[in-house]
């Protein structure tokens, strides 16, 4: 998608589709919608007067109405899209809805007017992010696939808007939208295509393109580093593991902080010897979504160039059952030296993260954030609306909440309290890899990881419930969501301010 800034009156814009956002401003006592267009101009007011007077368009969230050949306009069509509420989150969704409206109608070019009433930088960025997110479709391998991608997006701002501000928002939105879609493309790949080795290759290609350093290591490096937890997970598969290390070191960055981004990269998860039920197992190709989010975030960071040092570590492997696979009752020695009793081999994500977090610390990370499709328990707790977030440090968590205000992604904090540590104590080793019961499973998984970050400030993201969109929505296709890319990127940027 090519993006460009347009400064003109709406009726002077030549476009196949002009998108204008609207809001219902009626008060409680009023029964009919009172729709306010969030783009000014008498020509636009006149062209939309009849449909707005009719009451058939109430400007609800992602609600649309199409006007053909609007009188006095160079644009062939006007699409009104409702926001529901005047927020950047709603702008992002509405922009995605406009793109998904245009795609099946064979419209390859459109122009969106930046809604008035919000910070213009934030509104423009959200608009462009939403457009990119809406443009992604997961039908990569269909033999009858028709490319319906939007080729050109114009971003229209009033003549009073500062061009530099709008262009900055446009650039940031495009960078983050592309990074999120890159992440989604990785998660979407079948596991027979995207093996740990291929994930390492894709990360290396991205790093070469955007000027990052990248090293991809195999089994020998895991053994050299004594990553017994990570190695234990890989033993059941014929596919070799990949330890992916990406480094961003800008010349203008101070020596500290050094931010460590650690992702779970299980390219397929059968559960190992503790095998999963067959129903729904095909979705387990998405078990590397946390690792993919870190790769996508590193792509965005490389282009946005914050003045802070960043290390990205992705631990990629398959979790398979075989004669050589790790078994319940085994004891693995992690890189940190802690011994782990394996209660359930399907609790493998925390094992690879344990060594990934320890390695990021060894490489110099002073602050850590990890992301993983870690527990079904988090889905039980929060459903498919919010992802879980855990932290051992209030200042680090405040950086995260500030990042959420910009990213618009939804996370809910859960506790990491010492009382939960009792649930992962082992009688034979230092800790067990599960809490041994159904209760508090997302929390005991976080407590397990906390053992390996020790005193390092740390954020843990459990994205199991939201990394895959189960139903198509007006603004996003069914399939991988790319969750956490925007928030992780903003979390990193917050340390450079």
C-alpha cells in the first residue's frame, strides 16, 4: 500500500472512494441520531444532508453508508463510517472497516479524511494503522486467491492542519501497520513451511533489510550455553531449534537501559508426551505468536530509531512426541542453574522462555519484556478480549501503561505475589513447570518465569486468548491478530523520551 498526504477541501479530492468519519452526538432525551461529520466543509454537509436526515445512518462503531456520485464532488463515492466514540481506538477500527468495505468491491484506491477533534498526530497514525490492519487477508495458499489489496491510500487533512504533523503520523502508522502485518504473516504460515529454521531465516532477512544485527544459533549453541530447559523441549522433534538474537544499537543511545525483548517461538505445539486433544490442534501453528511479535516489533524499532539499545531473543522449536521427547517426571537444568521438574510437557513455552530470559540478561538486558501464547488459563480468566500482563516492577509497568495509551491494545494486569510461588515448589527439584492444578494457571506460569528474571525489572505478556481472531470483524480478518507489536514498540520508545 502506498500512502500519501493530501491537503485540500474534500470536494476537490479526486478519488474512487472518499472516506469520512462521523459521530452520533444525540443526548439521552433524543431518540433520533444526531450525526456529526468529523470533517468540515459546506459541500460535504450538503452532499450528505439527505442520508443523515433520514435517520438510517446512526454513526455506530464501524457502521457504514455509501453515497454514489455525490453532487459537487470529484470523488466517485463517499463512504461515511461511524466511530461510536471519538477515540483513536475507534478511528483505527473504522479505518480498517473502510478498507475491508472497499476490498471486495474492487476499489484499489481510497482517501480518508483525518477526523477532527482529536490530536492530529495520534488520529493520523491510528487511521493509517487501521488501514494496514484491515488490508491483511490470510488466504495465502488458496489456488483461486484474488489479490484485493489496497494499492493507494490518501490521507486528507484540512488546510489548517500542519503538514509535518500529519506526515509524521502517516509515517509512524505505516511503519507500525506494516510491522504488525509482517508478524501476522509469520503466524499465519503453516508449520510445515515455517519451521524454527525458516523462522530464523525470516528474522535474518528482516534484519538485513532494516539494518539490524542478527545471529541465529542451533542446537550446539543451546548445549554450549547449558540451556537445558530450551533443549528439553526440542528433543522430541526432528526439526532443529533456532535461537534468534536481534540487536539494535543506535549510536546516540546511552549505555543503559538495555531493553530485552524475549519471545516464545514454538512453531508447532502438539503438547509433546502430554499430547493435546486433536480438536483444534491445527491452530497450534500460532504458538510462535509471541516470538513473531518480537520480530515485528524489532522491524518497527529499526525504522522509528528510538535512542535506546534493544536486544530481541526468540526461542524457536517444535514440541513433538517421540522416543527422544522430554517426559513427565524428567528434571531439566535451566541455563540459570535452576532445576525444573517436568509435570506436563505441554507447559513448554515457559521452559524456552526461562532460558531466553536468562540469556537476554547475560547479553546485558537491564529491563525485560516477554510475550507468549502461554496459557489456556489466561483465556479462561480474560476471554478473547484482553491479554494478560504481569510485572515485578511498578516503574516498568508504568512505562507499559503509557504505551497502551498510544497503542490502543487491551491488556489486563494480573498478580505475581509470593503466595503463588508455593504452588510451583517441587519435592525433587527447585521448581515444577506447572502449578499442579487448574487454579491460577496463568499466574503460576508467570511466577515460574519470575524465577528466571530475578531482580531485573520485567513485564510478561500472556497473549494466548487474543493472538488469533476467531471470527471476522468489520475491521480485521479472521486469523492472526499481530497483538502486542504496537505496545512493545511504544514501551521501547518510552525509554528514549
